[in-house]
C-alpha cells in the first residue's frame, strides 16, 4: 500500500502564512517546493493543505429532518444573503445560532456546519458577509482577496442586523448566539464587544478584539484554540487577562497538538476529529445552556 506524501508542520505553517498573512500563491508554492523536495511533491501536497470542496458533507443537503433554504434579509445598509436551516416538526420556539464562515466566505463546508447545528435543535443561519460585495465567489483565492475590502464596523453592524432579524422570526425564542471559525471567530469576538443583545458567543481560533473593547462584552464566551496555532494563540493571554479583570463569563480551551482550522473536515492535513468532536460537544452544550 502506497503511503501519501508526508506533510510537515512547516508546510502547514506556510499554508497558514499564505491564506492569512503576506505570502502570495507563487511564493507559497516556491516555499512548499523547497520543503517538499520537488515541484511534483509540492503539487501533490498543496491540495491536502487546502480545503476540498469535493469533500462529502457530514449532513447531506437533502436530510429530511431539516428545512434548508437560501434567504435574503435586511442588513445594516443593504441586503444580506444567507443559508437558513431549521429543524422539522418543532413543538416549541427555538434559540438561534449565527454560523460565521472562514475567510473563504459562505461555502459548502459552512452550509454543512449550519445543518449540523440545526440538527442539535437550533435555528441556524449562515450569513454571507461578502454580500456587500456581491456575495461569495466560487474561487477561494478571489474570496480571500475580497475580505480585505470589508469594513469591520460595517461587518459588525451586519452581524447585529442578522441577530435582530432572527429574534423576530416566527418560532424564535428571542435568544441568539454566534459561532465563528477563523475569520468568523474573530468576528464573533468583535461582535461580542458591540452587541448588547447577543446571548452567547463561540470563537474557534479567532483573532482577539482590542483589550479596550472587552469591558463592553455582555455575552458569555467560549473560546477554542489549536495548540500549534502560534499566530492566533499569541493573543490569548492578553484576552484572558482583560476578560478576567472585567469580570466576564468565559471559558478557554486549547487543544494540544492540533492546528488552526482543526474543525474543518474538508482540510485533511489540518482537521483533527478528536479535537473537533470535543469542541463541538462543548459548543452545543454551551448553546443549550444559554439559548434554551
């Protein structure tokens, strides 16, 4: 049986630099070629580092326990698009969860995560925060470029408009939480500093907000980090100190030996099932406690 190409931590770090910092694709491939030993090896490894749109969904789009639809609703200054998933045959009003995408936009993976959340007994809405720019394109590199054109204050305002829209829907119990991944985790942190009505926030490996904004946080927070994610983890101690000194309700979990994006099952090199399953169970329990 032939083994697949060996992927080192340095290769994963180079991919993180490419997708989040200053490395462009040509320089990334040059660096990966040096690390892999040849262009052919680099070409084989690159797709394993990236997220695969062909990866099978954990919850199929056709799952008959759910009602899923693409929706539009009012944003802060224009129309927002999103993917709304509700459980079928609900006997009582439900809490709602905003599912916030990575810096690839609203793709098939995040839609799948929204379906997973709905199966846990919540109304799940995955907004497309690239809506002001026409929506998420199919080209992930193009999507990543579009994020640099987003205004953070306007984006947070769209998150608040999303929360308000969910509170007013039939079948809502009025409570809304938010969970975000990577860029979305950073947005959850920022959103929590601005929204007086957010009932719970869960940030997966998200950039921390400015310490001076922490006193305004009202929502309880759960923060998940990958132990190998040096870039994001550099901000944990300052965030923890600000949360503690301001008497906030929060939990921080660092999962040893796993990478940034450990929850993303479409990225075979970085996904860690054990950490993802544990973080998910904690997240669901947290939302049940705060949104029930």
